[in-house]
C-alpha cells in the first residue's frame, strides 16, 4: 500500500504543475459516421456538429447561479470537500441543502485526497480544483468524488462554462466491470434524480483514458431502477492528457417535449464568450430527459442537478489513478 500511495502522490504533484502549449482536440470519429456501437453492443446514432453556430455572449440580464473563484482571498477547501469563504457563490436548493456540496461514494484504498486545490498551470496562473478516484474496496458497486453544483429547472435555457483537463497519469477506464456489467466514467453530468443514467453527461469512453463524448438519454421511467430508455451521442474527441480544454454547454432539458437541445463548444485556446462557430462540437436538437408513466417529467425532489467531478464504476486495480481538474466554472440562466 505504501508504494501505491507514493506513486499516486508523485502523479498528483506532476499534474498540478504541468504547463505546456495547448493542442487542438482531434476528432476520433469521422463526421460521416452516423452510428457507434459501445462495448456492450448497444448502438447509438451520432449527433453532428453542424450547422455550426457562434455562442451568444453572457448578457447582463442572465442570472449567475454559480461562479467559482479558487483564488478568492478567503476561499477555503475543507477536508471533506466542502467549500468555505467568499471565493464561491452558493445557493439554497429546493430540498433544504446548501449547494454546492461535496458527494462521495465508495471506500478508497489509498490516502490521496479526493478533493484538492492545485496550481492551474494556465498562462494567467492561479489555482484549480482537482477531483480524484483511485482503487476502491471490491464490495463497492460504484465510486464518486463530485460536487453537486446547482439545481436547475425543466424547460429553461442554461449556459454551463468550465475548463477541464485530465491528469497526465490518468489510467484507462475499464472496458467492463469485474462482474461483466457496463463500465462508465462521467466527468460531468446533468442528473434528473431518478436511478437510471443521467439525461446528459460528458464521459470518457470505456477502455480509454483520453477519448470523450457527450451523451443524451430519454424515455419512460417506470420506478425503482427500471425504465425504457433511448440515447444518442456526439462524435468522439481525443484529447491530450495534462492539457486544458474549455467547454460551453448551452442547453435546455424539457422531458416529453420537442424543446430540448444542447449545443457544445470546445477549444484548447478560447473560453467563455471567446468561443466561435468553428469551436462547435455538438449541435443537438432532440429529446432529453425522462417522463413517468403519466407522461409528466419524472424526478425525486429536484428537476436537474448539475454535478462535476468523477462518477464511475469502482476500480479494483491497485494502480488505478483517475483525476480531473476544473477551473473557470460558471452557470447562468438565460433571460
């Protein structure tokens, strides 16, 4: 165990200070491909990146729901992942919890901190927030190191901005779980609250450590963990470990209607309002979200909860090392 801890600590240190020129994100899946099959044999139609559109800048009338400043003079990251100080903006949720708040699942077998503030390595300097998952106890069905960020409403337009990089020591995601089930690794998810896959998520591809895609799900939730679901995905992007990429998600989740959409921009150079039409990765207009048997949106206390960090099946390999680093995090409600 001591050797594993030492190795993981060294990897963390390396990731915090890495700073090299930012490359572009290469498309792994051709624009001409219309369907992809995952390791479980399930087929998904692919969402095109066209027609390309420029992102609409954040306006003074848009409502800021969350904006994190990890360099705030009194910003503090507490040991349990909670945040303190004026370096972030928090809001009360509809279910009497203060958001954002830290959420963990699984019992870690190493001593590396699940949450840590690290040097960003960006040209402007400053700090960033790292989420870590390593090997878990074999009895744990899943593992999570996340912040639940905001509670968002159905059928409203939102903009989620963030910068993200994967640690250079990131090890590949499983092809399948040890029990033969599907493996997964979400880097960010918009969860409806029912115990079936999130209606929208940014994920890593099984069996890789550097191929990402955005997935969309919809269908009918029948209760428990049962539902009749469908899905589609963006094309895949191969990214370089240890390099920053900037994302903007403009989205609306309106289950059971034709008003849902998600537009995704991604760049290694530009962020926020600087993103251009050429940076558009996904332009999806189609169903997102789940309805109950009565045809109404299904939820268990919150409509949509945006979550960032790592959420995945548990990893049993002693050398498993998964770390994602975030900066420039903000969420706005369009008005």
